[in-house]
C-alpha cells in the first residue's frame, strides 16, 4: 500500500511541480519496496514452518547433541525448565500421558511458556537415545528473532493443545461410560 502511495505522490509532485513532495517520495519508494520484499520473504518462511517437518534448518546449529542410556530420566514433572529437546534417535516416553515421542519431534518447550516455568511431564528414555538440546537462552532468542522458528513453535504448541483436548475429551467420555448407574 505504501509503495502505491509513493507512486501516486511522485506523480502528483511531478505534475504539480512540488519538489518537496517529489523528493520525499522518491526517497521513500526504495525503502518501502525493500520492506515489502522483506514482508513477502518472511511470510513465505512462516508458511513453510510446520511442526511435522522436524527442525527448521536455520536453528540446527544451536543444538548440542547428548546421548542418554535406556531408562535414563531426561526430566521429571516439576523440574525447572532449562532446555528444549529434539529426538534424533531412540524412544522417549512421556510417562504421565503414556505417549511416546517420535524421532524428529521437539519436546520440553511447554515449560518455557508456562507461568511456573517447570516441567509438566516426566520424559524417560525407553531405549538408548541421541537427543539434541538447546538452552533456554538460545531458544528464547531464536523465538523472538526468527519469525519462522517462532511460528514453528506456536504451531507446535497449538498442535499439543489440540492433542491434549482430544485426550481429555476421550478420557471424559471413557469415565462417563464406566460410571455406575
């Protein structure tokens, strides 16, 4: 919209012989074109950021690889949050909800967004695992500075919320069916 306004004011400034208007909008036009290109580029990156796609390539350099043996507890419910994790290989169980994390999934991010800033579940390695970890400071910096990563995390959180709601509805209907009459 600003590019169109610049073009109209340039036309007006030229036809009306108004040098201040003409010079101002000739100077603003390249800036507004540059900003428009940036908006389109960012929008394309945001649309491409999907939780099911694994880690966005732009952030893989910030992760540190750690190996954990089978039966190791990565974190317990109530522990303070210090890292977000990405499962490269192996199997991890989120004990309280009996859900297994799949290779390529990010987990542990919910605690960073909760008011208490503590883990909401316990994560235990079912088998030997190779895990990529990112510190809270790096995660927070990337979340605010990289729009594609920020939207990737927001979509992931929305997906987790949908899953939790579906699980709660299923649990509620199971309890209602087994209720004595």
